[in-house]
C-alpha cells in the first residue's frame, strides 16, 4: 500500500470505517429497508470496499503514470478521485439490497 498511495494511514482507514458504519446505522431507517444488523454489516462492508476501490484506482493511475484525472475540482485530483470508491461500493450496495430485500421481486 505505501507504494501505491503513501498518504493513506491505518488511522484514516479506521476513522473511515467507524464513521461510515455509524452513519449507515443511524441513516438506514430513513433511507433504506435495512434492519439494524444489515445496516451495520453493510456500513462495515461499504467502508472497507470503498477503501479497496480507492487504492485500486490509485494503482491504475500510478501504472498509467497519471497524477490527476482532471482539473474540474482544483486540489482534488479530478472527478475520478471523488468517485473511485464507487467502483466497488455501488455494485455491492445494489447486490446486497437485491439479495436481502428484493429477491424474486425483480423478475
């Protein structure tokens, strides 16, 4: 990890996991059909896979020799740096929701 994204820290990962899981638990009753256990599990999964998506896109950019993916957001490295975690979390959220709450209703 230090070669791919040297500014990432264990403290940042743990802070992100705690914040995301806490927000998932507190906001799930108003935004989703998830119960307490599912919202806690999903918050934990989304925070970890968001980190993996961020590191994955950082590795791709490093392999391609690209520092920033755009200039629309000054100082942020581009739009891709704002949505890189969604490469893993969006499909995970969709499939988690369909599997536990809408299985059989989509057909």
